[in-house]
C-alpha cells in the first residue's frame, strides 16, 4: 500500500479528533531532529483502549499504558518525547498503523531499542483467502468500518502486527500484548479481554492490502513478543487494585521489571510473572510468540500447539503461539529481553515530583508486589541511592507522598531517582474479602452478606466495586450449587454446597477454608525477594538417583557477596533436564510421585531461621515440620515437638533431609501447589510455639504435612518478623496497630508449580 494513499485514508479520523494532517505529520519532527545523534535511542508506541463503541467497556487498559510509560522512563531510560501513546478513540486501526510507520518505522535504526504495547480486546476472524481458518486479531477503537457493509471490521491481524515488528531495521524490538482472543460464553470474576468471534466479519481492504505487502518484503528483525496467555482458551484478565484497574499481565510484568534486572532468560522472568498472576487469582500463563506454522490457523476446538520450530521456515510464515507457557520447548533456553535497564539496581518506584519545600516528594510505587500494595501502610520507609531516607505519609493507588527523614548527601533530590524499600508497615487488622457475583439474585446476595458477617475478619463486596480475594457464585450447571472461586473463575475444590442447599448453609461449610485462605493471604504479604537485604538463595529440586533436577530458583537481588561470606556454593545444574525445568516452562511441572527438596544457601554473615508454609493442590494449608528426635521412643503420652530450623552463615541446608524416612513426595490430586519460604535473622519463637500447640499423632509426623492451625501460625509469623525489626522501638507509636518489617532482617520467596 502506498504511503500517500494510506495517509489519505486516515484523514477522516484525524478530522474527528480535531487534528489536521499537517499537525499529525509534524508530531514526529522532534523525533527526527534526534536522528543525527550517534548513540542508539529508545522508541515506544503504547496503545490502550477502554472505551469501545457498542461494546462493554474495559477498565485497565489506560493504566497499562501508564504503567509501561513510567517503567520505560524511570527504569529503562526512555525519553518521554520518544514515547508515543494512543488511547481511546485515537487508537483506531488507521492511527495505530500510521503511528507504527511514522514513529517507529521511519525513525528506528540498527541497534535502536523499540517497544510496542497493546492493551485492549482481541478476537478471531476468518480471511476470505483461508475460509477454513480463524485468525487472531487486535480490536481497535473504531471497531467497524463506516460503510454500508457493517460486517467489515477494523481489526489488526496478529500476523500483520508481527510482520510490522519484523520489518523494523533493528533486532532490539520488544512487544507486549495484553489481550486474548477466545471469549467464553460465560465469564466469572475478573473481566476478560476477548470478544466473541464473528463468522461473518470481514477485514477492511486496507488491512488485507497491508498484510499482502508485508509478506512480499524482506523482514530483517526478530522481535521478542510477550503475550498475556499461552493457550487460545485462556483469557487475559484485568483486576481491580488499590484505587485503580490494570491488566494482570501488564501489572505483574512491569512490577517484576521494576524490582529485578532482566539479565536472565525471558522464560525465567515469565516464571516470576506467572507466579504473581496466580496470587492475583488468574491461572493465565504468559508466553512468547513464535513464527511457527499451523497453530493459529486451527480452530480453538482443535488447538494443538506445535512445540518444535521448523528450520529454514519462510520469513512470512503465519505467526503462532508456542505452547507450554513461557516459550514452550520451541525457544532456546537463552532467549533474552531486548531491554536493558538504565540502572542495574532494582527499585520499588521512583521520585515523580518534588514540592517547593524540598522535603516532600511524590512517589510512583509500581515496583511493590501487587498483593502487598493494598495494605502498604503509612510510615513505611524507603531509601534513595544517595542514602536519604523517605517516610511514607499518604498513598492513593500507585502514587504516594513521602517526607525526607534523614539527609546524608549534599546532592539535591531529583525527579526520576529510584527508591528502594527499607521498612514495610502492614496493618494488623487485615480481613479476607469475598466478592459476591452479580449473577446472584438480590436475596441471595443479602443472605450471603449476612452469613459471611458471622465470621470474624471476613468482609464482602460486590464484584468489581472494590478489591477482593475470592468470589462467591453459582456453579455453571443445572441444577446449580454455590461455591467459592478464585477471581479468575476457578472453583476452590472440596467446599461446594449441595444441590438445592441454602446460601447460609453453603457459607457455613466454608468456615475452615476461609481461615486457611486468610492465613495464606497474610503470609503472602511477606514476599520481598526484590527488596530483601539478606544474601540468600533457595532452589526447589526433584531428587533423582543421579543429580537433583532444578525446578525453580529464587535469590535476593540487592545483596553484595564476598569471598569470605560463602563457604559452600550452590552447585549449578548441568543436566539438560535441569536446564529445561529451570527456564523452559513459565509454570514448572512436577510429576505426581516426585521426591522433592529445597536447597537453601545462606550467603550472609548471620545465621538465619527458616519457616515454610503453603497451600497444597487441594487448597489445604501445609508447613515444613522439623521434628525433634526424642530421647526415648514415643509413647501414647509423649507429644512430638517441633524445633527451629537454623542455617549458619555461609552454609547450605537441604530440606527435608533426603533419607527415606523423611522424604517429601508429591501426591495427588494434579492441581497447583504454592509455597512461601520465609527466613529471618531472629528465631521464629512464636511461630514454633504456635506450631507446637497442635496435636499431631506419630503417623502425622511427615516433614511437609498438614498445618492444623494456619491462621494462628500466620499471625505468629508476622509477629516474629516484627520482633526481628530493631526499628519497632523507634516507631513505637506505629507498632501498636501495625507490623513493622525491616528488609535487613527478613527474606520471603514464593514458589509455585503444577502437579501432573
């Protein structure tokens, strides 16, 4: 398609927006002036659409654009003038493609960095040239063509987009697609970013012309394309957080990139992202997009990803999703991100503004773990690279105000300075929040509200009105029953009501499970792998007859290692299976019957104490039990006791021990396991005491087994971490109704995996 004709076609859109064609063309002048600069530059085109004509609105797409923009500027050194955003009605098909050609295609040179982001609806459409195939497509703001034929749609084919990305003259191209293409007939919980496909819809002629032209061109680039889902039947979800909505994938991805340096493979990064998604209530698996054949050409019902790339494949082959999560097996293990951060030091946010007094600063805190943000309290503390300390005074969503409490540098504060977490303040009165589905009748919602009110520390909201942890709704079957679901619509097993049972009776059945889920919520709030200052590394392994296979690995990233602090180093897995487990799957798969262990390395100069808590495959609480060896054989009157687990400085400990009597074996059912490994410089005195109040029979003395009093344990855990903080005395007025956690004294790693 000739450029003159292309620009002529967008004239009507420009007129609607009040922008002349000349003004549109001059938007790029400031970018063109920078082309003479010898160093490589960074360009971004960010698309977000909440409002669509005659289609239910989305809520988080504009926030996605803001999350990406702030990340690129403050973490990756992009200039604001080199980031072009198209939102709402500006994000028409014509505008998006024109912006791609003008802002990216005309400016990018070899070695320049390019980022493209899309948040909005996706759908599927048939091409006249391939009537037996459904193609993935991005739904633009001007959904339908203004013509007599209202079946013509202004979608951008996923194939067209990937070919556009490949047409850029630089290999440093990254794209993020927070959308999905398959819309289920019924949706529970969080909003999904997918429209029902239309078998009668036809693509606009200009879109087909552009696709045809791109297929004839030489396409030099090999972009890294990150998708919100790895399977056509998965849905990209968006959630309601502390005062804002956002795409779960965008939020989890940008939060990870704030805190961590993406020097590892993308597969490892997406493993962290998927872990966050599961905590946010969605089982969607992020993925890399490949250029393999066949997969997207198939109908959803026949979807079967091709996991092996074809060598010598033509450059204009239709793109397709790779199966098995983060890259599947079709990508090499060393696929890297094209982005390099401006600073190798991670952060929880940045200074966004400084008030005239020079002592009050505004912060952008998108680097805090999403599940922590809602409860991040006043008087939490941050540090700057120049060692100033900031005390949080107020927060609304991702923005906050803080005051300087200690000045150790003569360098004045500057906008853009990174801030790192120093002290986390959490309220003691945290509740479990249950959202009531809008599909319930009014009387059902009234009865449910009344029934949940009988439980302490449980509150209810209507889904979509306030942040929530779980969803109470009807099962999609006839006759129906009530049940508890994740926010992504996944049924929590073993606690559904009987057919025809009243709401109040079903809610009463939930009592034990609600206590367990609240406990898990509390120990998740300790996660701080990105901000901890303890030098620790933890590896989850499958034990084999030869050498352990690494399932996943976690380590603190803001610690400095010295030769004298490490007596024993963690062996690096060298088997092909270990490498595959570590980096090929975003959600590691552990076969039923596997013998497991943790290998924990204390690289600090202090002893650390360890607690392991989690939810097993059927959402019951579990813990690591370190049983004391009795001086005399157990009798019926002898109560088994638990002891502290301590790792000396520079030492490595495997848990549980690998002898047959204390083996940790993965059992059925085949679902999802989530575990939190928490370490502290102070003993877990109250936690161990609470563990010892439960009555365990000799038969129950397994190394990793049921946690009988999970909520008491979670509260004792937070109290122990609070007691480990030397600042609790200094912050005495805050300590009365809050937990004060010092990043110098604790580290908390999250592990999750699929059991199959």
